[in-house]
């Protein structure tokens, strides 16, 4: 099959149960509409899993339209995502996490949109649920195939912190490779946000942006990575935004602030409550040091987030509630600004 419309690529490592659910769902949906092995293909890049993933994937090799690549050693998450992007030979690529699942009818709606609208970026809204709720929600179907055409700032505000969520984006590889802004596809290797090179390049330089109107994906909530999360979602994210968007002042201003307003307070509170993953005891000084290096003398950080870090939990909860109200107002004003 030469140059299919869409390659759905799945980087995976030691999550066999999640991968089974995702692939069963994708295969069923794609075979129902007759696109697997024709307009669309599935590419799975197995990062040297040792939990039975290799054997399971080998059982799928006989299905037309499915390609499996096994890495001999674990090359790391970023490298595996880059491999997925580079190996796709289609016009569009959707790199979907192995623990996310499209709702019923989602693939048909996606293919229909790509063929009809030919966007540079397609954004897919998500529903975030706990791990034990994913299977139940995955049985539901999308309610509508309707899409909305957005301007670049409308898309930025719509996505906000989910600009970093790789499963939310279908990327026009052809447009990316012909873009004057295209520099180096792997320039952010090692940041945990390698995909931002492609996504921000197209947000900045693309011309046609589409958003599905209905919830498209069911995604597992919960985090891992300990204090590296603060480093990744503050310093690394800000560095990439500065690098990619410094010549686009409005985009730069929005993205340089959205993570602080919309994500960091919840991350701080979740870590303090031990409610978002299995982490060590909350280290106030370490948390403050990492965030201070990213946000310096930002008033919202110093006056609202910092008390969440250092004050006792009842008082910190008050600042957490204040942060939530302020963030809603901040976001509402941005939506008014771009509407």
C-alpha cells in the first residue's frame, strides 16, 4: 500500500492489557468501514516490552494493514514516538497513546473529516476517567460527526494545556514537511514533548484547523514521573514555547501562561494530596525550586501557587480554590478575546 491517507501509530511499552483494548477497538472500527489496509493502516512500535506484548503483536501480523516493529532494546519514550512519526508514510499521522481509546464511530468520523476538509491539524476532544472506568466508557459511541473550523488562536485556546497531549492531534505530515517553519523534526528529543515540534509548527504556520465537536477519546487520568513532572510542564514546556513561538507574540503569550494558570495549581495540589500517582512524600522546597526557576517573579505564582506549596493543607486548599476561580476568569477572558 503506497501513501495511505492515515497511519495510526502506537508507541507501546509493557501495557499489554491497555494495548489489547486499543487495538481491538481500532481494528473493529476500521474493518467495519473497510479502510484497514486501504486508506488507513496501523503501525505499532514496541519498545522492547517484556510483558507478552511481543507475542500478542506477532499474532496480528497476518492482518492486512497492520505493521509491527519490535525494538531490540528500550530506546526511550521520546525516541519511540519519533520513530512512529518518521516511519509513517501517509499524508496524516495520528500517534495515539497505548492507554487511550477512541469511542465508537470515531475512526469513521476522523477519516470522513480528513478526506472532506484536508486540515493541517485535527484536534480531538477527550474524556478523562480513572483507569477502571476506561473499558466501560470505551463502549460508548460518539454523538456527532460535526466539526468546527477554527482560527489558529481559537485552536490554541481550545486545546490550551492539551497542546502537549499527543493523542489529541492528527497531524498533516505533508504540510509539516513542506512548511517554511519546518526545521528539524526531532529537535525536542529528550524533553518529553518531542511532538511539540510538529504541533506548534503547524499551529504557527498552518492554514486550516479543524476540531471535532464531540468527545472523541477516552483517556486514563493519573500521572507518573515524580518531580520531573514539574520540570517537564514548567521549564521544558516554556523553553519550547520560547523557541517556537517567540516570533508569534499572541500565541507565545497565551502558551507561556496557560500551563501556569490551568495546570500547575492542580498538579501541586494533587501531589500534596497524593491523589495523582504513586510519589514520594511531598517536598515543598524541591517543588518551589523547580517552579521558581520557570516562573521567577510571576505574581500568580508567588501570591497564589507558592502558598499552596508551603502553607498547611486547610489554608493551601483556600489558595487552591482561589487559583481555580482565577484560572476560570483568565480562560474566559481569553475565549472572549479570540471569539
